[in-house]
C-alpha cells in the first residue's frame, strides 16, 4: 500500500466515524438542483508526506497528474485568473462571461511588491530567497488578501505555502520542505488533487534551486465529505490498493518558468477504476 493511500483511507474513516454534521445549519454550498450541500467534517486535519520516499498520488483511483500540474502552473507560473489559460474546465462554474474568476489565485501571485532587493511578485520572491537566503523563516506566499475578497468569484481554499529548508547532518545538499495551508477542502474531489499539485511544486522548486524535495505537510482547517459523496467514499476506501508509482520530472529544466504539464510523469501507475460523474457542490 502506498503511504498516500493509507493517509487518505485513515482520514476518510476518521471523518466518517468521528466528524460532525452540518445538516440543518445555514450553509453556502448547494447542489445543482438547489438543495443545500451538507457535510460531515473534521477540524484541523494534518497530513505529512515525505516526498523523498514516495510520490503521494492515490492508487485507489487515478489522479490526473498532468491536469493537476496544469492547474498549479496556471496559478503559480502563468499567474492567471482566466479559465481560457487552462486546459481543463474545472473552474468554469466560477468564471464570468470573459473567463475571469476575479482577483483570485493567479491574480494575487502576479501582484508585484517593493522589497529591499527590488520589485517582485510572490513567486519570484520565493525563488529569490530559496537561492539567496535559503534558511530564512520568512519564505511564504499568501492568496487570502482581505481587501480583494469582494472581487474574487471564489475565496481561495488552498491559500498559503510556507517553505522551510533543512540540511541533514552529514549531507552537503539542502532539502526543501513546505507547509500547505487550506481553509476548506472537499475531500473526495480535491484532496489528492491538491496534494499532487503541491508535491509537484515542491519537486519543481527544489530542482530549480538545486535542492532535494523533502516533506510536504498539508494542514486543512475544515476537511469535509459532502452528504452525496458519502456512499462513494465508503466504496472508494474499501478498494484494493497498489504500490506507489515512480515520479519523474524533466531533469533538463532549471528555470521554473519553463516547466509545462508535460514535464511530469509517473511510471508503473496502477490504479482502481475511475469514478465518473461525481456531483460537485457550488
């Protein structure tokens, strides 16, 4: 069993067995038919993935690595807030007639700020510090910008990354670790998708900064399973599991802005049957 499968199964069981229900509460999300979308949730879920040991992609069902990477690069590399720059339709429900999702996600990544070292956006600041001041405790990004929330079509869910570099005893090289903070997560549709995205990001930044990929710590304030997802999750976590695949990142790329979704690959990726037509709360 891959570690990612074990973590996912344990998390889902904990939510289903020990979580609290929002049924009867005034909730914002709803189903396409207008019915309120209630959840079972757990507060403060923390999952740790050692990227040096395994790439954390589920084998219970297939996670679309290239599509997940494409969305991550849409935010972190293209710094876009327009769905026409994506190769998928996962953001269509939150886009306006021009394709914009407002001042959210990639828009915030592209905003430049003055620093002592010059004007940079959040991504360029992270890369600058990882290369020039790697042991800083101030290397982070933040998408939850309060003054712009009213102009965002969806408030950021995964809103902050904090990077931390370590040097293991007896080793010359550096190890890049990161904490992903998420205010809310739809566990069935988004959990492994987000884990895979940010695992890829850590691998990419480690490569361009001449480091090794270390730990990814995922902190979720509100980890929830929607009411209509419960039978799907129960079936999913009872499936057979497989060994984790081997992750490969194009070793020729040393500039973060040159990566594409085609520079990532998993070999020997054996999975269970894909789940189709999952209802999505909006």
